[in-house]
C-alpha cells in the first residue's frame, strides 16, 4: 500500500528486550504490522544511519517507539532528533516510561557508579585507574564517547511524549493494539497510557482471602509457594495491588511475584508507597519489634517495592554533568 505508516524504533538505556518484543509478535509482524507500516529506523534490525534520519523532513516519521531511558549525550541527541522527525512519540516499555531497572542507579551519583565499575568492583583489575573520557587522543585520531550523565531520565523528561506503552517488555498483544490504534487513528487522549486502568490483581486468578495472614516475608526462592493462593498473602512481595493490569498475570502463572513493570494504574501516584501500604496491611501482628524483624526480611526494599518506578517515585531529575 502506498500510504503505509513510517515507524521508527530506538533504544536508550535498557536491556534490549523491548526490541525483541517487536519480534515476539511473530507472524503478526508481517500480517498486521508490515501490512500497514514500514519500519524506517530500528538499530536492532536495520543499518539505517543517523544521517538518514537527519535528512528526513520534520514529521516525516508517523510514529516513533522510544524504549530505554536517557543516560548519555548520544541518546539525548537521537531522542530529540527523532522527536522532531516524528508526528507521534510513544514511550515504549518500563524504562522509557518510568526509568525502569536502570533508574535504580539514580540512588548514586555518576562518580559513585564509575568508582564501582572501574575501581571497587570485585572483579575489577585497573591498577592505572583508567576512566572513560569523552575524547581521547589516539594515533589514528581522536576517539570519542558520549558523555555519561549524572542520572537517568525517563523519555518524557527530555522530549514531549504522546503516549505510554508500559511493560518489561510490552506484551505482543498490547504492541499490536497500539499499532492498530495508530493505523486507524483511534487513539486515546494525548498523554494516555495504552492499557487497562485497573490493578493487576483484577486479572490474577489466584485466590485471596483479604485476611491478615503474613507473619514473615520470603524471597521467592525461600519458599515453595502454593500455586493457587495469593502470593502476597503467603508473605511473598507481589506488586499486583499497585501495578496496572494488562500482562495477563504472566509471572504469577509461573509461580513468581509481580515486580511492577506495567507501572501504577490510574489513581496511584507513587507505586512504591502504595505497594508498601498493601504489604503492611496483611501483617498479622501489631507488635512493633516483630514488625521491625519482618521489615528486615525484605532485602533491598527500594528495588522490591518500586523496582521499575523508582525514578518516578523517589528521585527527581538530575541532569547536571
């Protein structure tokens, strides 16, 4: 078809899983996506150059799927370039939408992170104390690296975002839903999350009693969980009460707890605070000393209660070099 959409996809600070999620649509990639759209930029699958994007007209790309956060100068430059060339920008996945797992690094400043990588790491051997530099002289010419920023930023802190498609990664079903909405022009209001507006517990088939049943907390490997009962009521921190539905409760079906990658549903501002409240409401004791012992059983509370949304929940943007 001559009037196919032009779609771009770019990765920032993330694991690469969002690009693979596009391939997870399997035959629908050809029958439902390629039939209505041409992919004009995608580092995973194509050798398109930055210069090719720079040569495009403003708004020539119909929709750009940006995944991963912004942690260095190169990513910021390309994200801004793609925003200028795109009619619609979608923050694709948890890292682009909220900071995701890479956002946990915002607990530390840039110096602390580089110290850990190049000096104090258990497997680090760097007697000369070498550190990466944005420009290094070499016989062949200057070698350049993008500047590593003080903190990671979700995409919306850098450019204007039209829609959010959460998940780590988004499921094939929601990817196809988003593509169809874009292709038909049946889009929700700007700024909307493409997904359900209620909590994951509503689509989880596990049985819940609503009673105060928790007398200790377990990490998933410390207990063989009953596959029929609510994981949270068994003392395993499951973020379903504070997480948007839409994934089909995939983790719980594998007897693993939700970690919150779809972000909070509508009406919940701070996912981590909501999850802490939900977990505390199930504690069976009112003894302060016992509660303190239970709190100590939760390893890495920040990474447990707001693993994907810590940048949004806890840390303001810090872009200073």
